[in-house]
């Protein structure tokens, strides 16, 4: 697919529970693209941001009926499936999105999150490691680092936890994102909690809460983490 056929821009937003990276896709029509399908995808992303999962899925399905090759819509539907705990369906859509666009790293990271939610930690970590190894553009690299940090700081299976590495990854991700992403800072806090440094965990959780424009959902989750840190408890998911 040429750049003239489809142009999309990806902005960094939040990581949902269990390292579910949620990245909105904004698609502009180019030569040969179905503008009606793109409009439906934009509406689906808007519905997703407000938490209207069924409405989002309805619009994505309509977009894909109109343009079956609109692979960013598969990614958006995978996000919906993941939020609905339909992880196998999320993986299916990520697989198809990656088949159509092999360099679409956001779909690879989302597939890793879905595998992690199914308890396939080894498979998830292998995919994240691969995304880090290929050194994508800086925003995608930061998301890969923070996904690995979340997995290694909070995984329920101790065999996959590595607090020291999680601190390094989360710290690097925070720097890449200019310390403006509250979720990455919260992950750094969780990494410090994993190594038993609860003073630092509290400090970074409070820093995350102070980020301007933090959403109510993110605020609630970080407050929950902060309460754990004050009790000298690490974060575990789900």
C-alpha cells in the first residue's frame, strides 16, 4: 500500500490496564481510498475514546464492509475486543492488520497485550522484545519500552518480573515522552514498587497524578496504585 493510498497519523495516549496500549488512529483519504469508510473509522475512534464500545464496533464493522482493505480499522476493532476481554478476537484482527501492513508496530504491540491478558507471557514478551530490537520511530519505541516495563513490573507470574529492567525501560520511555505521559510515569512507579523502593513509587505516582489533563479513568487507576504503594504493596494484574 503506497503512502498516497493511505496516510495515517498515530498519537500517543494511554496504556489501559494490563498494558493494553490504546493508540488512536487518524486516517486521511488519499488516492483510491473510500472516504465513507474513513469517516466511519474516525467516528469509531471517537466512540472508543468516550467508552462506547458497542457503538465503536458497529462503526468499524460498517467501515470494513465498505472497505475490507482499510487495515487501520482492524487495529481499532482489536482495541475494542481487548477492552471487552475478547482477546482471541483481538489477536485475529491484529494478525490480519499485520498481514496487510507488516511494519504496523502498533498492531504488534496490541497483539502482545492480548497474549499477555491470556497468560501467554512468554509470547507477549518475545513480541515486545522484537519491537524494541528493530528500533522503530521514537514514539512507538517508547510504547514498546513501557509495555515491557509494565509486564516485568506487574506480571502475576514471578518468572517474568524483572524490576530493575522495568525501571530502566520505564525511565527511558518517560524521557522519550518528555515526562508528559501519566501512564508511563505510573508504570515507572510500579517498577520501583517491584524492587521495594516504595518511597520512589509514591513520588512518581504523585507526579503522574499531577499531569495536566489526566483523564478520570487514568486518575482513578493511579490513585489505586498510589494507595498500594503507601501500604508497601506492589501492583499485580489483572
